[in-house]
């Protein structure tokens, strides 16, 4: 390697991975929100901790759209704090949505936690 070439900061690849995964996560949350708003039979509505499927559809739709916006900020190497905030909100929302669709909610919870881990451990790869 030449001396003039700069190495990518530690974790730069994980930032790109996180951006792609965040884009997918936002898309999944938008789809979940739309399906919940459509009152589809995929969800067990009477098992929710509080609210109804319409409420949770709106919540997931809003979180999903904001996650999609944040994903594009992550592609630019920015938006770590907004991404972490949305991931924490996503964890809370999915925790309360577990009774409606347990397996999928747990999968999304794990993806959120992996992203939280990566964005905090490799936070030095972001622009300040």
C-alpha cells in the first residue's frame, strides 16, 4: 500500500452494513404499519398490550418512514444519533407489538439490537 493512500476508519464497513440493514428495517416497519392499518388477519389484535391495530399501524408507519430517511443519512456517514434514537423507539414499539406477531417482532428486535451495537461500537467511523 502506498503511503499516500489513507485507510478507511475502523468500522467504516459496518457503517455501510448498518445503512443497508437500516434501509431494510425501515421498509419492513412501513410494510408492518400498512398491514396493521389494513386490519389484516396476520396480526392477533386482541393480544396487544394497549391500543388497537390502527394505532400500532400508524406508529410503525411513522417509525418506518423516519428510519428510511435516517438510512440515507447513514449512507453519507452521518446521522448516528438520530439512527440510535429511532432504533431505541423501534425496540420499544416492537416490544409492545410482540403479542400481535411474536416471531416477526422478535426478529426485528434482534436486528434493532445488532444495529444499536454496531452504531455505538463503531461510532468513530461517523463524521463529527
